[in-house]
């Protein structure tokens, strides 16, 4: 959608800025601004859908979110938040520079914003890579991998401590992990099979036909069966990671889109296309970039800071 | 369509009237002048041609469906093929014809003219929307080419995530179409807000513009949710992310909430512009000021807002909670009121008028008839207990065909015949126009009324095969469908004929007071040499019929600066 | 397969419950039907009244105010009239409010089952119904006692289906992953159609069944004998019965004609080519696996559309099916003795550890 | 504290004209000091929200986190996006979007929470098909014979 974005910016790139169907600059500026705000509205509703998914599963499966969010690395998330806020600041400053016709400042600030965007994506990719490595993915790809508790120098960096032992803080110590998995030794890279899950798997289909009642009894009975296994692991943890990747993924796409547009603005600025009389594209790009920031400001506490 | 002899002949059009020496059709020539045009009129025409093509395509699919259903058992196609047929018929008609329908084809052409503007606010975005539309359409055609899709146009999970037909191209096509729709709406809102010339205040806007404005609000607010829904569905199929797929711990009913949060407002994206067209046609052909301008304008906005509160009435038996059912049933009845108000206002407009039964008016009247049935059968479906019985039966099928086909498409053809002279500069044969209008009306009722009855008797929808008990109804229905098809071919015939041989159209053949009729037919490239002075758009009394020259003229002395507007 | 076949077979002898049906509505065969129909007719007559009013006025105006030589312009008439507009806003408000109230009240009665309702489990899957009675007996038709409230607890193993009995005016979607409940009290002896009303794929229009309403006494007797019938049957007979009852017949022919799935004729003991190019002998283990995990080894040329029967069939029942297959296969002696010849009893013990025994009849595991 | 931030930013006297006219188009130029103040506020709030998440306040954690986030968003929208000096209509447009998102989420939640009790807790057959081992877990059938009459709300385990 960002290319549409840029095309909506595109008109007026070449002087004369005033298009034939507008009566004056004011009318053109107002139209462009209103158009951009309406586009932002549609963006907000686009993400609104994802927030609805989030609210739905968070409200009805809090235990899943509380259990699973520990796999996320608050430090990296926090750093990314700061990075994005700063980029928002530089962007706002860039708009100001454009308005005042300070070309060098404009170029520098746009470049800085672009850099911040790159940093954000870099950190995100580190996080994704760690999730991938530990099998903390959606749907059937959710296969938490057991690592030797002190797996050093894992690419996940800060993520290692939390992700290494796929057990929640109040859970048995990592020592109990092999105990839990019993026969299949949990060497690095091998799926760690939570007994809790297995029991459910086997009792689920047959007992489902008997109604929640029957199933419930199955779950109740599942704890005593093999003591010492990871019973805290709630079911359908994979849903959290589905939501996590959907939300951060779509946001990342928007970051990339924003960066493309900023890069275009940077080129135009270098070519001296903007002056204090004409800077609308920079202004609108700023609006879009700030929206990307706004979305993340909500994503961060919702995904990383669950309690 | 670009270079027909229109241009040459247009000379006498000018001799007769105020036609500009060159119009938007002759302004530039050749393929590129169309492919890269930023002129809202040409974009509108391109949309119109594409729409009519897909209407033909979807119609042919419908004919196949009706042919298969003539008698029980499978005669023409296999069951799986039948499922693909109704899926594609639905998807093409909904997403490629009816939803874009009136706004993109007629709206694009008329909106700036009615407003007195030179173009829409973002001409490039407008062209981009058109090419997005084409791209989305191509994806859907590709899906047909590569074996079709059988989910039904609603793409319900988990069926859509498990079927091994190729869902993704269609869904992605619809996703793209969604953005085409968003950008059109965005464009219209900005145009109406910022490009109104001095003197054109909100309450001098023709009601068609009010309805387009209300539609655009829905397009901008609701369509993104469809976007994210389809995006998640694609991810669901491609990566099994498990948000809507119960097999992975997802919730299928949540998908239905998402889908209908868009797709019910979408019904009003379809019907609001139709109501706008009717609000133009009825006063013009009754030679009388619209009755209750304010009420009609307000009801458009009311419908736009309320339409966001009623989506759950598609889910009364889907596992939605009783609480949800109660809330959504109540809101649904609420949204029925503004529509009723409009109908009564149109009737009151005809009261004591001077009613000419020309083709656009015939379509408008059959709109009143068919939309009346469509709207009222909606009450049965809003009523919880009766909906439990009627849901997912042919009663529903008949209901939404009466609303979408009998409402939107009939109004679309009313508008097409109403603005045809303005778009092409040619008049069509009134006699054939009236004939096809009648045939469409009869064929339509013959097709869909029996479906109410068999639906009430329990005939479920989307059945490739059916118990013999329902055979007579299906037979009638199919006969009606074929009759309707014939009528549409007739229409295509005389309209195409009119393009070449039709009598040159005067600037204001019907005697309407809205601005688009003040410029020549077809309009000059930049619409208005001097921005016209906006008056009361329904002050028809000041227009006198000039028998000698055969069109309507504002007679100067009677020109009351109709500021009264009947509004506010 | 010819499309009429399943319908003829499921509805063939069924007297369409036509008696008592009106122009608009089928016969009222449940306690709830009356209330629904009253609501329907209320809305109907209100709508008819307003429709006649609107179209009548429209025609009247068209005729009276038709443009003609004497009448080229309109008469002067008010452009708006607040009193009038309020009237035709408020009257619809009142009427629709009434419709909502009626609809909601009848709906509540419709969805709240009485406490003493007789509970039957309904399992929906592409494209068949199976009804499980309290004693564990499973049938493809729904038998219910007359004038007794019946509560259906329904689940689906694959996609969304919808249980619909027009004569009872009841309908409920069956969403996988949840239990849908629906109740009714039949008031009319005889047979009534059951439709699947939520689109569920190729066989959607074949997903039919019937409700058989019996006198309570007859119903009890029927249930007893039906549950006991297998005792008197040979394994192959029992298999043949299950073949019909569990809906295998929907896709697998026994006469060699191709359906959605491979035919059973001469299948057992033969080499079958698989979709992945390899070939296996259709022996007992292969059949068992195909029933419990259908997608594992799909026969070449067929779509992987068969739903699993895991947890829906006992090992004993699988054994019966296998015996039935043997009777359909002329050359089954050619089968390598890979698996011990499975007799119903052997079926239990011979069950390889690859499938968790789940026995619907005793209820364990379900 | 948001209001304080706004005051500080607004009242800070800045050398630049707060609004300038270029080729007839009116536009607001925000002062550097204002932007810097907003940045500082945003960073401070980020720190605050991280800190707040470390203390257990029960269900309040969520609301506090959302509250802080909303304040941050408000700052960004009002000052970085100039909405404070922009046409009021743009503000209405923005609010409308938020409003409709809340409407959507709200109504969906009302319904889904009402039907949660019908769901089978932890239903996800595809998962065990992908991971199910081929030997039966002896414990599997044993519990089934003891059906408990009560339906637990999903996620109770």
C-alpha cells in the first residue's frame, strides 16, 4: 500500500506544484493533508483488526499470554521502542527543517530517521531469529527447543536466558526438563515434548465427543499422571506466537514501507526538490512514519509487558 | 469505445447547443491517451466498460447455475464444479460489479461535474484505483483459469483453509480490490470537502453526492478490516498461523465477526449510491422538487453509521452468543428506519408531479417495487426466531438478490440510462429502453420470488442438488433467469447501437437542475470554462422545455436563486 | 456418481412431510414451530400492508400525475412537512420494535432446553451425520420419541456444518472446537428431513438425513434392538451394515465405479499405487491406518479429503469392516499374511500400538 | 502529567514564528524546544511503563500500561503530527478511527466472551496430529471414565 502512498504524494513533485484542478496552494495543501489523514484512518482500522484478535485471545486465554510473553525479550523490545521514538523525533524535526527550507538539516535528519528504521529492523530480525531457533513459532511450528540451560553465545543475545529454559519463571528448574521428557533426551535442537501436552493430545479427540465435562475430567486427571513434568504449560501457547508474529510482522512491513518513502524523500531533498514553499511530501511522509511509531507504542506494552 | 464517430457527428450537437468544440472523448486520441488519462470522466468510462464486462461474466455463470438447477440431479456440471460456479458468480458480482458499481463508474464521471469541480482531488490516485481494480480482477480470473475456488464468496474458515482449490489468488485479488475501493472513497471525501466551488454549500449538494459521501465513509472505515481479514486468511493458508483455524486452536466464529464487520457495511456501500441515483431520477422525471431533502441526506449518513452496528445478524445461528444475537437484532431493526424514510420521501416527491415514464424513471419505479420487497424481507431475517428457520436457505438468497440486484443494479441501470446522453453525447431508443426495462422487471420477479417460497419451505442455499419437492420452484426461477438475460442482451444491443447511430444528445435532455447538465454533452475536457453558479439542485420549476430545440433551458426571468434548498 | 443416488437412498422412501404445509411454511412438527410461524406471519402481514400501500400510491401517482399535454409542469406542493415525516419515521419505529420483541421472546424459548431433555450426541463430518444415543449406539438417522424434549449436543470434526430440520424450524451451526446445543420437541409422528445448511464442500447437498419420530414405547424398543443387532450378525454382515451406517458408501462404491474415494471392489489384498508413487498391499494394517489416519497414504488419483474416524470407530468395528472388504475382494487369498487374519475378537488384540483404543460403545475414551 | 508536558511545550517561547505563510499556504512550524520536550516526555514514559510492568498490580498492570501508551500516543499525535495546530476536522477524523476500532473490538469481545463456555478448552487437533507419537499413552483413556458434570470456563486449567 506504500507505493500507492508515494503515488498520492507524488503529485506536485514537479513544479509548478499547483495542479490544474486546484484553485490555490491552500486548497491543494488542505486536500493533501486530509487525504493523508484519511489514509491513516484506514491504516488504523487495518491494525485495528489485529488488535481485535489480540484482545480476543488475551481476554479469554490470559494464562497463555502470561506464560508465553516470557519468551519475548523485554530489553530488545524496549530498545526498539526508544529507537522508534527517536526516529519519530528526527522525522518531526526533518519536517520543521523542510518548512524552514534548511536543506542540509533536512537531508541529515531524513538520513538519521532512515538509519533508526534500519536499526529497528535489525533488532527485530535478531528477535525473530531467536524465536525461530527456539521453535517458538505459530501453529504446528510451535516446537519449543530444549537447550543446555547455559547455552552461551546464542545468537538470541539477550533472549538466551529466557528462551533457553522454555519453562516459566515459577516453573520447575531446568534440571527437571530432562526428567519431564524422560526417554527422548532433550538435546539441543530436539523438540521438547511437554507431558502436559501429550496427555491432552491423546485424551482430546476421543473425549471431545463427550463434552467439556468429559474433557475437563481428563485435564484434571492429567496432573497426577506423571509428577514432575511441566504442568504449567497451558494449552494453545502457539496462539500467542501467531498473534505476536502477525502484529509485529505487519508492523515491520509498514516500517519497511515508511523507509522506502523516506528514502524517496531523501533523494528528492538531495535533488533540491523542496523549499520553504513546497514540502508537502515530507510533511505527509512524516505523518505516516509517526503512525508507524504510534502503532508500536501500543504493541510494546501489549506484547512484551504482560503481567 | 474511445474513437467512435461520435466526435464527427458531435458538430451538430454543438450547432444545436452549448457543446464545447472538443469534448473529453475527442480531446486526445489513441490508446495511451486513455491508459494514462487523469481525467475523471475517462476513468469513469473505463470503469464502466470493465464493470459491464464482469457483469456479463458473472451473469453467464449465473445462467450456468440456473441451467444446472432446472431439475434435480446433476446434468451439466459436477458437484464440485457447481460449487466453483456459485463461488465465482458471488465473488465476481459482489467484488467486481456491485461494490465498486455505481461510485466508480457513475460517481467518477458525475461527482466533479455535479460539484462544479474540474476533477477529483487526486487524479493520479484515481487512476491508480482503476489499475488496482484491474489487477484484482486479473487475480480472480487467474483463479478461474487455474481451476477455480469453491469456498463461497464468504471464505468461511475452516473450510477455506482446508479446501484444496486455490483460494489464495481470489482472496489476494479481493484484498487488492479492497484498496482500490479505499482510495476511491478517500478521493471522494476529499473532493467533496475541499473542491466545492464558492456557492456550493453542503445543502446545495445533490443527494447523489450525499450518498456518495456516506458511501465513502464506509469504504474508508470498513474496507481495511476486510483487508486484514483476508491477509490473515492468506497467512492462514500459506503458513497455517492458526488464528481463524480451529484445528490450530483458532476461532472460526471470530473470522465471521471480522468478515461481516466489513461485509455488512459493504451492503450499504452497494445500496447507498443506488438510493442517491433514485433521488436524482425521481425529481427530474416528476418535474418536482425533491421532498424532504434534509431527511434524505441525513438518513444517508445515519445508514452509514448504523451499518457498522449490525454485522452480527449474519451470525444468528453461527454460534454467536444469545446476547450478541439480541444486540445485533435490535440494531438491525434500527437501520431499517432510515431506508423506510427515504422510500416515503420519494413517493411524496412524485405526489402532484408531472411524471414522465422515460426509461430511467421506469427503472427507478421498478427499484421502488423490488427494493421494497428486498427491504421488507429483510425484516424476516432481522427477527431472531424466524431467521433461525430462514437462515442459509433460498429465502436469504432471494432477499439479497432483491436488494443487490433489484436495488443496486436496477438503480445502476437507471443511472446509466439517465447519464448516458451526458457520457456519450448520444440518445438511445426510448421504445427499446422501456421494453427492456419491463422485461428485466418481469424476468427478475419470476426468477427470485419463487426462491422466497422454496426457502421458507427449507431449501438450503448452495445445494448442487435438491429433493424433487422443490423442482417446480427451481424451474420457474430458471425460466425467469433466462428471460432476464435476454432483456440484458437487448439493452446491450440498443445502447451499442446508440453509440454509433444515436441522435446527438442536447446538454440537458431530461431537464435536470444539477450542474452536470449545464455543460455540453459530452462534457468538455476541463468540465467548466467558468465555474457554474450553484443553486438549489432540485429547483426544477425554473427549467422550461424548449420544444423548438428539444431540450430544457433555464428560463432566465424565472431563475430564482434557489437558495431555499428545502434543507437545513 | 449420479447425484440422485444418495438422495434417493436417504430420502427415497421418505414421504415428504407435506401434510399440513401451507403456501409459505412446511408443516409444524414441533412445539416451537407454532411460535415461529406466528412471528413469521406477523412480519409478513405488516410487510404486505406497507408494500401494497407504497406500490399502490406509486401506481396511483404515476396514473394521476402522468405527464400529458395539459400537465407539462408539476403543481406546487410543499418541499417538506415535518409532521408527515415524523409520522412515517415513528410508525416504522414502533412496528419494528414490536417485531424485535416478538422475535426475541420466541427465540429465547427456542434456545433454552428444558432440564429433563433426552440427550443425543450428533457428530457432523464431511458429509454425513451420525447420531450417538446414550447407550453408545450410533445411527445415521435420528430417531426421537414423540412429545418428549430432545437435546442435541453436536460437534464437528472437520469444517462448519449446520443441523437444520425445516419441519421443526430449528437450525444450528456446528463449529469445530465447540459443542453446539439445539433442542426440540417433536409433535408429529413420521419422518422429517434433516439438511446440512452450512456450505461444507463437494458433498454439501448430499449431507442429508431424517428425523424419525416414534411413539416413546416404539422408540425404546427400536433403540434396544438396534444396539443389539450386531450380536446376531457375522463380522462381514456387521461390516456391511457399518459401511452403510457410517457413510462410507458416500464415497466408496462396491461395484468398481469410482467415487470421491477408491472403490472397495477387489481392493483388499491388492497392490495399490499411492499418490507419492510408491505402492503398498491393501492389507489389514493399511486399511486400519486409512481409517484412523486417512491422509497418511492416499491412493494415487484421489484427493486427501477423507475425514479421520479416530475415536469414532472401535477396533472391533474396524475389524468388521475389514471382514466386509474381504468378501468384496475375489483374490484376497493373494494377500501376503503380513497381518494375522483379523476376526472381530482378534481385532482387539491385534491392534498395533499405532492407535489409541477408543471405544464409543462403552464410552471409555470419549 | 500529560497536560504539564503540553503546557511546557506550548508556553516555551520560541524564536520561530509559530505559523508562517508560504505561497498562500498556511502551515505551523513547531519549535525545536517543543519537539525536544515531547521526546523527553516520551522516553520518560517508556521507562515508566517498563518499571510499572515489574511491580505486580494485578489487573491494574494492563490498564496502567494502556494508559501510559495512550498518553504517549497523544503526545505524538498532538505535537509530532501537528494535530494540535492542524484543522480540527483532522482531529475528528482521527478520533473517528479510534472510535470505530473500539466499537469493533468492544462488540466482538461482548459476543466472544459470552460464548467462550461452549468452546472445548485447548481444542487443537492439528497439533497432536503433527506431534502425536505412535505409541499410546497408557494414561490416556483412564481419566475418561470419570466425567465431571461441570464445564470449566475455558482456560481455567
